[in-house]
């Protein structure tokens, strides 16, 4: 139903004459118009939803950055752990080498002039060690070979 049907021709003409061309008159109960309160509520809900979406997008971006940071931290942690393992392995190897050198020096004391030179000439891979770090075998053969080839490194039997 439009305004003409509702008011009739005569009343409709009077209303249009009074309102002029500037104003538009319509029936608001036909469903094409919504009350101002409902409009404001819908508009406010839309604004809140947009703000919520913006906040959510910001949080997602922060999480992406944090995830990138986590990935870089994981990679850095992996590198550091590999470095720590390498340092630990080097430390263990140096500690074993120090123990072997100390055991060799102990075995060579009183037999050579300079144990460090003789230790440098000995192949440590051919020496077998026991759990306490003492020489089990492989040293005597190398010392005998060095004694015959480089006798000047050894203390003579008469000086002992």
C-alpha cells in the first residue's frame, strides 16, 4: 500500500502541496524503512565487529612475528646446542689427550731426556690403555724402536 491509497487523492494532494518538492513522504511500516534505534544498534554492532576484526588481525600479525621469532630462536638454539656438543666433544678429546700424555710422561720418567719430544714421536693410536689411564701395551715396542733409531733421546743405563 502506498501513500496515495492510504490518504486518498484529495488528502494526498494537500500533503504534497504543503511539503513541497524538498521533502519526501513515505509509509515507514511497509518494511523498507527501519527505526532509528534499530539502525543505530546495527551500525554500532558493525563498528564493534570491524574493531574486533582489526584487533584480531593485529593479534594474528603479532603471532606470525612471534612464530618467526620462535623459528629463528629454534634455529639459533640448534646452532648453539651443536656448538656446545662440539665444545664438549673437543673438551673430552683434550681431557683424554691430557690423561694419555700424563700417563706417557709417567712411564717415560727416568728413561728419556725430554719426555715431550719422545711423546711427540710416539703413535698414541697403537697404545692400549686400561680404565685407570695406565699403559697396557703398545708403548714398549715403540720405545725400543725409538731407542735404536734415536738413542740420543734416552738416558744411558750407566747414568740411571
